[in-house]
């Protein structure tokens, strides 16, 4: 049993020692019941502090691989499985050697192989497969784009790239649209996105994102004549919020609206309302300029479970999801 340490490596010394002992266990060099060197002896042999050895031993004890017998020393645990015979151990060692050699032939280092194995086995990262499905989500503002991208990536479990509608035409040459297997946008922007991407042969599907029904209920319960300001990134967006409330039959409030891109109008209106109803895009700016007596209500468009399920079924029919 010959220990080796790489003191130039970023891998901690105690971790190197710990993994090396596990290697000796797996390869059959160390057998159950075998006594391992004392921390003092091994520290002197490797020219490291004995506390480093103690740290490695303690972690191996916590994993059930080593055990300390008072007054006798540290031993390989008796309960470790020895079912792997020499032939199977030899096959495993050969597989490792072949994999390392193949890695080098591909132009990568053994460290690259370790990084991939560590991330997939220890951290549970998914393999970055060639040909993996990629989708593109297009939205008009960054807060909503980020929300939709993260939500759909989590629900659909596919790679989801994001692009602002205003930048879509200019980013086609970057490959962000050309490499996408399909494109998703909100129903508000579907025609604009189709006009840009359908000539490239890209299929564009629309999703419906709307504020929770509880938001409409809260607004409907405000006292008659309550002054409410509707704020979005642009006046057009704020006008859409107004239209949505009117279509819902809400008539108990006095509505004014504007986009946060109009600083003059914004600074006047924010002092003329009792409640602020705001989109994701406008929220941070409004919080920084609103007087302390103004109350806030979020008018954030969200995807409901039914909409997400419909999208899953749509994609399954086109063999995008299995």
C-alpha cells in the first residue's frame, strides 16, 4: 500500500488521502479488519500534519468505512461488503484505465473526466447530451421573460433559451433562433414572433399568462371610488391591464394608468392614487419613487397548471417531449 499526494492540486490534502484509502478498499488492497497506520506515522511518512490524517480518518469513520478501537488503533470496518471478487475488481480497474486512456485520446485530461463524473454522480447534474431538445421563449420585458424561462424549464425539463422581443430580429444570426427546436411566446406577442421566425421554418406556439383570479377579486373588493394607478413598462401595457379589469366587470375603482418609461407622467400620477397595481417590469422602479402611504398590489402574469399541461400535450404530439 503506497500513498501518493499531489500538493500542487487544488483538491484538499485530507480529501486526497480519504479518497485514496477508499481506492485501496475498492481495489482490494485493504481488507476488512486491516489496521491502518496511525495518524502520527502516516503524517510523518507523507510529511503532512497528523491532524490532516485525523480529519480524513474521521470522515471515513462517519461513512462507516473505518473504526477506532480504543487503545488499539484504527481499522477497516468489519462490516464492509467483500462480495466483489478479484476478477470483478480487475474488470473495474481495467474499465477505469480504458476510460482514462479514451479521455486522453479525445483531447481531454483526466481532470476533465473527474469533473464530469463528480458533477453527475455526486451533485446529480444531468448529462449534457448532444441533440438535446432546445426551446426559445420570447417575451417583451426581462422580468417576465426570466419568470417564464425558469418556470417552463422546470416544468418541461428541457433547455430553455430566452430572448426579448425587441432583440429577436437582431439575434437570429447568433443562432439563438436557428438552433431552437421550437419557439414559445405569450399570446399577446405571437403574431409578431411568427412574422420574424416562421420564414425560418420555426413553429411558434402561444401560451396564455394572466394574473391570478385572486388579484381581480382583491381589486373588486376595494371601496367604491378608490383611486387606482395601473403601471406597466409602457403605456400600451398599462392600457392592456385597464382593458383586462374592465372586461372582468370591475367598475368600483377610479383608474388612471401610465408606463414607467414616461417619467414625467409617472411622478405626477404616483401621488394621485391610493393603490398601485403594477407589472413585474414596473415593480422595482415604482417601489423606489412611491410615497409611503401608497399601497401596492402585484398584477403579475403567471402560468397556471392547466396552461402548462396543455403545452406539454402539444409538445408530446410533436415528439418534442417523451
